[in-house]
C-alpha cells in the first residue's frame, strides 16, 4: 500500500509541474513547492481513493490524527523565496484549508456519515486548490522564473550587471519556450491573453540581452525592471 501511495504521489507531483531536471538538487529558495503540502498527499490519497469510495466510515474517522498533524506542519511551513508573490493566495487558501480540516474534525466526532463524506470531499478539494495556488501554470514558466528570481532578487540588488548579461541569453531561450508552452484545458479561455503576455515577456527579455551584449550596463537596471513587470503581467493573466 505504501509503495502504491508513493508511486501515485510521484505521478501527482509530475502532473502538477514540480519536475526536477536530471539529478540536480534544487535550491530550496527557487523550488516552487512546499514539501509539507506535498507530504499531505500521503493522507489525502487513501482518504479519497480508498476510504471515500468504499464508504468506510471507521477508516475516515481514523485518519483524523494524521490530518491534524499534517495540517499543523503545513501551517508552520514557510514559502520559498520564489513564491513570495503568491503569499496572499497561499494564506487565503490556507484559511479555507484549515476550515475544511475543522469541518472534518466535527464530522468525524459526530454520527452523520453523509456529513463525514461531505467533509472528506471538501478536504480533498481544498488540498487541490492549495496546490493550485502555488504551482506554476506551465513548466516553461517555472523554468523562466527560476532564472528571473536570481537576477531580480540577487544580481540586481548587488549590481552584478555582468552576471545579468551572462544569463540573458538563457533567459531569452526560456522566454521563447514560454511562448510555445501548452496550457491545461482548464486554462483554455486564457490562452490568447497568455500568448500576448508571453510575447511581451520575450520582447523585454531580448532587449535585456541586447543591452548586455552591447555592454550597456547603465541600462540593465531599468531593463530588468521591465522584464520583471512583464513577468508579473504574465502571472496576472491567471489571477
């Protein structure tokens, strides 16, 4: 059972977009995930895929201590630096997630089995919504953001303009990949807006690369700000 759950968790992580390249160990500050939240899937999986469909009410009530312990770890978790702009969405979702846990606790303590099933369904939904609140809309966007994060929050404040110029070509390549990214079906209505924002991001990134190649370091700060604003506009398409 544990092996089955772990395998399903791996599939879940890859489908959510949390993909590692090769054997590289990610920098926790630029890894767009919260381990405590992902660990909670070990609880959600048997609830939603085993106990819930079987209407095993004793099992559903028995999960309560694990749910409360897992939720406590999530509440104490810190967002990595790269997710700082999603803090508001994280905290808003966290309030709803905690409410779902409280509802589960009340249902587990009572005798209304339907209320317990409803609470399990709500808990599952809030978990998925919490994952969705922080996950990248596409792997290509996440890959771009990892480089931009270092440029904007490290190189720029430290005035490492040469380093910015050195990574600009990689940023252009990643921005081009963003323009070709495939969105999930649930985001189909936003494809046109996404493509326009991606094109703007690519144009601003190319301008940054050109300045770096020309040795125009005095222009780098302003161009980085434009790139950052273009990325924020891309993110806002999905807010």
